[in-house]
C-alpha cells in the first residue's frame, strides 16, 4: 500500500477536484454528495442498512442462481415482482423527496443527478447481462452469496474486481 | 414469528423493502443507492496502478464499503438464524433441464454441482465463476451501474439512460440463459 500511495499522491495533490468531477460525469453511481464529515462510526448506519438488505436478498432468494435462471426463462414472476415493486417504491420515494423538499438527517438538501447517455450503457449493459445469467448474481448478491457460506464465490468477486480494473485500464480505447 | 420469517419471503415483501433502501440512503446521508461502484473503490484503494479512472478520493466513498460489508453480514445472519432447511423449489421445467446437465443439488442458493472449489479446475466451472464474474465487473462499470444503480436508483429518478441500460441487462441475460448457457452447462 505504501508503495502505491507514493505514486498516487502527486496526482491527488494536482487534481483532486477534477478527478472527482470525472467520477461524477462518467458514472454518477454511488458518489457521496454530503458535505458533512462524519466520524468513522457514522458509517455504521450504512452497515446496518446493508445487513437488512442482505437478509432480504437471502430470504427472498434474490441471490439464488435458480431464481435468476427462472427469470430469464420466463418460468417465474418472482424476480419481476421484486424488481418491479422495488422500482415502484423507489420512484414514489424520490417523487415525495422532491415534492416536499425532504432534507437529510443532517439538514442538507438531497441531491439528484441526471445521467448522460453513452454507448457504454448498451455495450456494458449487454456484457453485464451475459455475466448476470451465468453467475446468477449482480454485484450486490455476490457479497451476500459469500455470506451464505458459498466461499468459492470469493473467486467470482475477485474476477468481477479484475473486470472492473480491466475496464478502467482500457476505457479510453472502448467506444462510449 | 421466527418460523414465519424462516419461510422464503414473497416478492411483495422483498421488493418494497429493497425499494425503501433508496430513500433510506438519501435521507441518512445524501447517498445514491448503487453497489457496483464498490468494486471500483476496491480497485482505487488496492490496485490503482496510476490508471486515471482509479485516481479519486475513494475514502470519501467509504460508506459504500460499509454497505457491502453489511450485505455480506446480512447473508451470514440470514443463514445462521433464519435459514429454511427445505431445498429451494424451482419450476419443474427448469429442474428437468438442469438435471440433464447433472445439476441436482438444491440445498444451497447456488448449485454446488457448478459452483464449488473443485469445479474451478473444470472448463465449465472456470467459465461460470471466473469468466462470468469478469463480465459482471467489466460490464457494470462499462454501463456505469448495475441492477441497483441503474434499474432501481436510476429508473426511480426517471433517467432514460438507466432504462436503456436495464433493457440491455435483460437482453444480455435472455441471450445467455437461453442461447449460450446450454452449451456452457454441457461442458
């Protein structure tokens, strides 16, 4: 780690705001908007949300390879019901937050960001779809599958990290 | 109560609970729901290798790592105290098809016949675990998000690019499951 930090640091010092901007413009997922600096234990609330989320994943069999196979063979409504009702609740929540200008628990305005279309959403989307049907898992379920005791899925997770890294390495050469 | 919780949960319970993650993360700390970014943060933290795509302040996104650690722990907790001993029930046509490939183990959420340490050394196991995982990591980052970031958070915020991405996820899945996976599973 110390060796890699010595490489990283000049870049960070030179252009931290710019690289953050790049994170936002290229994929706005998971970028933290808050200006509030919390102590480390402030993150425990996300851990708790994750735990609840993971339990739902397992108990509704969303992380089951078999349920994903049924979904892609139109043999079960289960996954369509899960995703559809999740989107409906999420959509209603976002609508209510915007309409009533609901603030965070720290009193901040909640930020939303528009996504720009690029061809990566098509090519990357298709490639992810292929991988989803093979592994029966998107990134979230990989973590939960390992938790259920399927330790070999650590290999799948490492392969997914490698895939992300290779994308980062060659992204300038890929059509977007 | 505990006995009831141990049964498989129906979609109309699970889906809305997953949907509620969106406002929960927004209200707790202005965080947009998404999971595949955690893979990028791991790259940025562990193997940045001077690649511009991994040069950013990943520590600011530490919440996302706590979130996925929680998902892992949720899997542990659900298995230790809420697990249902009955084998997973699947559509009879799927069971017939999978039996043709030698997949008959329904005790885990992933079939032990395919996903196991010894199977890693077979062509089928390698493609299923390593190639499949690579496609998940590469594809989600190329698409700028996964099922959570695009299909749930993006569509909830009425983003057309997320609708396009979600349609492509589904198209890729249908192609793989129906046209390509039969060959892989026959290996």
